[in-house]
C-alpha cells in the first residue's frame, strides 16, 4: 500500500509496429506489482470509433473478450484477467466511440451550453475522467496501469496521448510514469540489432510532449550494455531504464524476465511506492510445469477461423492452464471444418485424442462441424463443444439419434421443420446489433450425475455468455428421452446451459464460454477434465493397438 493513498498512474504506449505484446507487457507489470503487495487496476484504451469490438468480425479484431458484467472488450483484457487473476469491469476498456458518444450526449443535453465543444479540453477531459474513475471506483487502488492501443504516430491515438500528457502535468513526476514499448530488430545482413526505429518512435512521442521514463525493447537477441547505453543516450532515458523484452516461447515467462531486468524495482522507485519484496513462487512453479511436461496430448480444434489464432486466444490459453494441471503439453491441431465434409477427412480425427468445437457465427463450415460431432460421438472420442459447438452437438443428436431429418438452428435454416436451436422472444425483437446478444455472467445449476458436476464439484456455477440462439425447449422432451442429458440449466430451468451424452468417455457441450474464466494458476474445471479425458483416451488407444499387435492370449 502506498502511504499517502494517492493512486499512481502508469501509461504504456507502443511504437514502431503493432503486435509487440503491449497487453502482455501491461499484464506482466501488473502481476509483478500485485505480487509486491500493491493493489493494481488495469485498463485499455482502444482508439477506434466502434463503441466496442462486439460488432467487428474476428479477422478485424480477433477474439471478443466478454466480462462478467456483459461488456464486450478487447482480447488484451483476457490477458489482464488471466495474469492478475481478477475479474474486471467495463470501465477497463474505453474506446474513442464511447468517449465521443458521451461528450455528444452531454452536448445535446446542454451540459456545455455556450461553449464550443472541442477535442481539447472536452474529449481529453472525458478520457482523463475515465482514467481517474478506475482509481476512484476501486477505492484503495495503488496503481492504475493504462495501455494506449495502437502505435505512436496513429492519428486516432492523438487525443489519448494528449490526455496522458496532461495527467503528467496534473499529478507530477512522482505519480505518473510513462513506459514505451518498441522494437529493436535484428538485421540478418548486418548481423546486429538496430536502435534507429526506437529512436524515431521516442522522438515522435517527445514531439507530443511525452518523455518516456522506461523503454521496453522487444528484441529477438539479447541487448548488450553498449546497445542499452546507446538507446538511453539517444532517447534521453537512463540506460538502466532500458529494459530488454526478449522473444519467448511462453508469455507466462515474461513477468519473470521483467523482474530479472529490474522492471518492478524501477517502477517502485520512480513512483516512490513502498511495498514488499516479490513473492512469485507459485508462478515459477507453473512455468516449470509448462517447460517440463510429463505427458503429451493432441487436441483438434474444429472451427472456421483456423488461420487466425487470435480469434481463439482464450481457448489456446485455457489449454495451457489445463495442461499445467495435468502436467501435459497440449498440442493443438487446427482443422478447418469446411474441409471435413469432403473426402475421407473425418477419418483423420481418429489420430487425435480429443476434439473441441469452439464458438462462431454464420453458416459457413457448419455441416462439417456437425459431421465431426457425429464422428466423435460414434467413435467415442472425447468431445467438448463451446457455444456454437454445443448447438452443433444438439443438431447432430436430433438428426442422427432422434431421426429428425433436417434439424437445424434457425440461424442457418429459418424454415427447418425441427428448429432445435432458435431465438428467444426477446431476441426476435432485437433491431440494433450492438451489445444485444445474451452477454455476461449467468448462473447455472448442475445435475449431480454429470461430467460437469464431476469437474466443478459444486452445484451452482456462473459462466459468461455471448450468443443469440438457444436450445429450443419444445424439443427438450424428445431429445432427453432419446438419451441426451441436460446437465446444466438456468435456476428457473428455462435456459439449457449444458448438454452431455452419457455412455461416452467425455461428451460435453456448453452454451457459455468457459475459456473466458480460465486462469494460469486455476485451470477451468471443464478444460482440465477434458484434457484429462483426452489423456486417458490416448492411453486406452495405445493399449488397444499394442494388444492388437501382440494379443495377450495367442490365437
Ligand atoms: N452463432 C451462435 C449464436 O449466436 C453461437 C454464438 C457463439 O458461438 N458465440 O447463438
């Protein structure tokens, strides 16, 4: 806890190119400060005009990360929650769309009567209000870390940079810290790393009036003291404040490397934070398990956006966490569901130890997913369906077990005779697309006799949602009679949340997104059990093939 109880502000900007891992850098600093006994809040500014990323497609934006309160946010918020092991609220993701929306509403209300409403001071004041609100709302917060999305030099980022410049002026050097993340590339033909892009990026930042206090230099090669001195000299930063951010295999290594580089100490000194030493043993143990797994398992992810791994960020991370708990390396195999209906592609699924069908929207690739469900159901391969994946499992069951030919979701076939997945009345009335899906945390009651209860070991759970379509209760009776198990439902039993197929090693479909709540030190129970089931399946498969090769009783 810092003594005067004044919140300190850390701003992280990015330079040279995008995708340097600013979100992970913020999260890593966040966990280091938290593990030194400080209360930390994280926030991201996104300079685009959308109010939130919910209306963008995954190719534009990657995954949309949904919070408990239903906010649709940037995928960096996923890193924040995972590293800090805390659930955030909608105040942690601010976009230009929200800021302008608020200022324009106020102008129409007459709040600024008489004034010309301008970027400075009205927009910048609103941005600053949202930074301060995060500190005030969480009461005793010691440090607010704010990431400015985009790259220095982007026109749309200017109001945010101007706002954080003003914050420095308002609160003074001891209370505000600027960190700039840049790239120090290695040029093969010259055989050395180059500092010029960093120099230019810092020059740009200083032109706006911001002198960075610390530079995080993303680089493929270690930075020698000479290089650090050079960067420091040209960028007007002490060389010990030039921190190497070297490329790593696992993002969970980064806090440990930053600590070795002295980042947390530097920040605490600069901001005059009195705090304890670093206690990060658990994290180190986790890293050990990631680096030295005892087992291996191969899981297929059968989706539509398989070329764009950012669309499945939280699922990928959830498998890392589940791997840690099972002491296994989970290898992910990406399968484009559009190819599955062709040829003998389905047979390939036998090579895998488990299949996951993730969430998604739109008709493309659906029939391949439904075929994949049939295949894994019949061949008793562990199956995990998430949101759309669960809906596909229901459709497959209706078609192939209940004989309801042409059963479908009304998302894909409005006139199907058997709309086993359909819209609720509330959703049918929706006209505006933004923020109108079923979003955020909802409670769910588990049935005791289920894979799910065995995983969670509790009766009531809470999980996050993002979808419009639901299991159609008109078909509940016929499907359950044929053997489908409703393993979880809303407390009033109106919404089916989990379906399962008994007499199968592990077959679970969930209407929610469990991946959003998986944390490195607390793997999600369903991911953990799915990986465990896949490991067991792999062992049994091996036993079978060796028995076939060397029969126990000679024939
Ligand atoms: N498209 C489906 C729906 O809207 C599933 C959404 C999802 O998988 N997130 O209900």
